[in-house]
C-alpha cells in the first residue's frame, strides 16, 4: 500500500515538474514569436495588447497540458483563431505551424524527461529580452496614427486654400497669381472694352 502511495506521489511530482518546465518552454517560444510582438507593438490588440498576448500564451499552455493527443492541426486552428479574433491578424509566414510543431514536440520530450535536449535546442534561439510579462513596458507604434500622413493632409488643405484664393483673385495668392493680377490691372487702366474681357498688349 505504501509503495502504491509512493508511486502515486512520485507521478504527481513528475507531473508538477513537467508542467513547470513545459511552462518555461512555452514562454521561451512565445517570447521569440516575432509576429505576435509586431501585432502588439502596432496596436492591433488595442492599448492592452501586451496583456492579451500574455493571455494567449497562458491559454495555449493550458490547452497543451490539459489535452492529450493533440494534433498539430488542432493546435494550429486554436492559435490562428486567437490571432484573428484578438489581433485581427492572419500569419501567412508559416510561423504558427512551426510554433505548434515545436510545442507538441517539446511537450513529448518533456514528458520523457529529455530536458537536456530541449535546453540545447532552445539555447540556439536568438538572445532577446522577455517581453511577455506585465512588468515589461512595450512601446506602441500604431500603423494608423502615422504623423507623416497627417502632415500630407495639412499640405493638401493649404493647397486647396491657395486655389480658393486664386479663384477669388485675392492678393495673398501665389506669386504667379500676383503677376496675372498686375497684367489685369494694367489692362483695366488701358483697354477694357467690356467687363470680363482682358486685352493683352504686345510690343
């Protein structure tokens, strides 16, 4: 009986170790997922996009540890749906299939206690700061709020104003307008047979 209890306790401890270690693996993979970071930085998930990304990572972890025999296709569908719903983003660069393949592979290796192999592979990932943590500040640069486009709009408006001024023959128009006004004034002084007609004098 005591042997059974000991075995049960050992299995529970192994399961706890697996969950702890697999959590680290999931965090490592998600922190290196470039598309997710870009979606957050570009404001696709709103101002709390970083928190949404953390929740997606948490959900993926829970989904992996709570379900046995998950296929890559199933996990892929879950992640694609989350990215679409939360970030309005479709990843067409094969990053999601690659992430799902790695997660399921490392899950299997972790269950077999093959941690040295997992560590060796994950250490080859490019060094980068963990950003999927509430204490790390993310700089948002929304794509829609581009300042240069605002300036372009201002330029367009000023062009319209000048055009409007030209139509009204106001002196504050462009230099070209001022010259034509001068010609018109000279014509008014010398020859103006009828209103609306301007005679151009030639030498």
